[in-house]
C-alpha cells in the first residue's frame, strides 16, 4: 500500500548546525508534500510545503527539496536554534482525501 | 480568528462509556478530518468529511462514528470506549484536498 518512510527517527545537532530530514514516498501520483512541526504537547503546525511542479522551496532558515524521480523529499533547517527542537512530520498526498504521514523525527538542538 | 477549536482538552472514560469530541472551525473550510496520534505511530486518519452532510472512513475507523451536520462542526463519537482508544485526538481542516491542514489543539483521552 501507499506509505511514507521518514528518517532519521531522532536527530541531535549542535546549535548553529544544519539539520536534514528525509522522506521517501511510494505513490508516484503524489503531488503535494507538506511538513509539520509539533512542539511538545502542542498541535502540529504547517511550516512549509512543496508541490510536484517545483524542485525546491525556501522560507528563511527552512527549505524543502523534492526529487520526483527518486520519490523523496527533504527538509533542511540551517543555523538551528533551540526553538527548532520539536517533532517534524512529513506527508504526501496525490489529491485524494488521504495524506500519508511519516512517523516523525524528533529533533534536538543542543545549546 | 480562532482557527480550529477542539473540546474537551482532556477526558478520562471508563471502558464501555461513550463520549463525543467536538471540533469547530471558523475558516469556512470544506474538508475536515479526525486523526489519532499514538507514540511511534504518527498520525492516523479515523474519519474525514469533504463537505457539510458528508463523512467517510479513514485508515482506522472501527469503534468511532462521525457527523457533520453543519459545515463548521465535525463531531467524533465513541459509542463504547475501549482501552485501545486511549490516544491524543486531533481535528484538522483544510481549504482543499491538496492544501495544508490547520490542526486543533488536541484532546487527550484515557480509557481505563
């Protein structure tokens, strides 16, 4: 069936370093790829998304890249700060009702 | 603009009891969803709605029912709670299918 694999499950980086989280999807019809950040005890919040007609999108310190041929997309966070510590979820959808979520990456930024 | 509001925030039920979780959005979104979040399992779709008066099953619908009588409200019901339904429940809404979700603040449900 359709699935999204997310790696790594946990990631620790020093403050100021970069963090990269990768997701691989199985449904080649997927055309929308959002990323959500969930702080401890809070709701998931959309931080960036990308559509299949674009290869890269940036928003200040965060960026997402998409490789449709390889069916993977990645979240890049530069100059990490302690407030970036959270669980990050990727998702993919082909325009049906269903998002397929990854299982999440717990990012810890060490001061 | 409140976004997506869920009530209650916490609840403890005994096995076999019933309850309804309420979700309300003020963004005029057509699509609404109920997810459950369990440790290590990410977010799993329970039921969803593509508009007022419509509902459909997601990945894990057993033991739950939903209703969407008004566009702004999406209700999730547990008819006979089981310990396996202990989870955090999130409601979400979206403007369109291929669009970002706005999540509610969640309901932490414990069934003992």
